[in-house]
C-alpha cells in the first residue's frame, strides 16, 4: 500500500503491488469498458486502501460494492484485519485476487478523502478512465501523517493528562502524565516511522512512558513535597496505546456477522492490551509503583461537571489527532465526546447507574451525534465516533486486572477484569444501537 521504506537489511517481507502493471493507461477508454482484470484491480485497490485506514469490514465491503457496481461488475469479498480475498464477476467470467497489508493502522484524514472520492465515484466513475482513477488513488494514498512526531507526542500528552483527571486524578497526576505520555508516544511514533515491528514499538513506548512519569513525579515531589500516593497516576501515562479502532470495529463487524474481521480485530486489540499491561506491570515492579486509588478532589458537583466537559473534549481531541484527523475533524469528535463521556460519568456518580449501562448510554449518544455531524460536515462516522468513545475504554481496569494477576491476587484480578469486560462489551453495543437507529443501510440485512 504505502511507499515502502527499506529496512537496514534491505529485506521486504511484504512485496509492493505494481498496480499500474494491470492498467492500459490510455486516458481515453472509460473504465467501465476496460477488461475484467483492470476493473477488478480498481475494486481491490479501493478495498485495500479502505482497510489500511483502519475502518471495519462493513465499510470496506460497501466501498468495494460501490466501485464494482459502477464499473458493471458483481463483487464478493472476504475481509480480515490486514487482508482481503475477493472475486469480481462479469458476463460468465470471474477474477479473484488475494491482497494483504504489511501492518494495520489508522489514518482518518486519508479515510475522509477516500470516502469523499467513493461518493464522487458512484456518481461519475463510469466516465473516468482507469488511468484517471489510479492517479486519483495515488493522490489519496500519498496522504500520510499530518503532524510531526512532537505534535503527536503533544496530542498524547493532552489526551492522557485529561484521561487521568476523568479517572479521578488531580493536578500532580495530570502534570506527570503529560510528560510521561508525551515522551512515550513520541518514541512510539519515531519507532513507527522507522518501520520497527509492533511489539518493539509498543514495549519501548510503554516502558518509556512509565519511567518518564516516575522521573517527573520524583522531580515534583522533590520541589513541592507532594503526597507519595500521587505516583498511582503512572497508569494514565500508558493509556495512549489503547487500540480504540480495533476494539470498536471488532464489535461492529461481529454485529454484521463479519466474523473473520471481527475476531481478528478483537484478537489484535486483546494482544496490544495484554502486551502493554504486562510491560507496565514489569516496569511497576522494577520501580516499586502501585496502582492505588487516587486522592479525592475537593470539587463541587457543578465544578466537576464543567471540568468533565472540558477535559473530555481535550482527551477526545488529543486521541483524534493521534488518529491523524484534521483539526476540524478532531474538534468535532471532541464536542461529541465531551457530551457523551460527561453523560456517562454523571450517570454513574449522580444516578448510581452501573458502569456498563452508563457506557452504553454514552456510546449511544456519541453514535447519534456522529450521525447528525456526518449529515452536516460529511466526515466518516467511524472517524468521529471512535475517538469520542475511546476515552471510555477502561484501561485502568484492564491494567489493574493484570497487575493483580501478576501478584497472584486472583479474586481481585477477576473483579477488575469483569468490570472491564462489561464496559468493553457495552461500548460497541451503544454504537450498534445508534447505527440501527440512524443508518438505514446498517439497519437491514442485505
């Protein structure tokens, strides 16, 4: 998919696909009149580009169907986390391809451009030539990171410091999380730019974030003599690794019976969470850190409400920037997330609603607001819903479960794991309910 950067060994495990070898690039013949191989290749390339943006199988298949129908074909596709097997059929002939990505990631800016292009394709694509289509796809494919590594690090710092406040932390935890998460995500981005493997970047980033938090806390404690219990906020410094897109799209795909994609995405998210929490636990053992309850803040309910709105916006805005959203898209997601997450937290605190149903209500509101926003500004629904609810993912509960499991406190670990599981299940259910209400295409089997 993307232009490959040679590794130090010069070896490329996933070979680049020579798309233009399939094309008779005369820029005269409409693509609808091209041969089956050329038309099917366009469909496959669009599907693989959608998959590379991090969106779910339903949206990938929908885009492939639009392209195939516009070009006069029928398409059947089996979609996973990083691969697509599809067949295009036309006039008693068929053409099958298997395509794969070297890795998975998220790029909401490219996703937005691609969805806009698909809408244009549906209206005008039958008059475009194959050369014009591939040139347009080349242009969209060239949309890389909008932000420099230090900007992505700053976004993680903002998101995680806001996240730790919403978990109950105060100014000390927020300050230390700002440095810990910022440095950790900066390191992860730099390692990603050098094409280092997933586990290497994940492990080093989490370890660096925890160490940076502890160093920052020791500096603050030395100069301000703060309570040692503030060290518990180190958990917040690693929350930038939460795999929000795979978590949410896994549930959405399973609800549409895209079992392969749903299970693969769920397994990937579970793998990332497991590795991150284990690394965090090992670092905590080495540095004598413990996940304790945060020191209560003496804030009135009204002030808490206002601060939750503000920091929910900041957290969602930061996560959205990490997903490579434009500033306007990130701000849109931030407003939605501020409303949805504050509703969830207020339901738990004031109405004493259990965390699971409250998460469902928050995700439902986020999904409905995202549908309204999509009609007004045209952003991909998934690009603004996932950042708005990733801040609801119970990373603290997940880490506490693994930490206590490592200490052989099985009953305590089980309690934390059960709490986390309920919220993780209810979040996609809320989005699914919102899609059923607001999206006619999603509502019915087809």
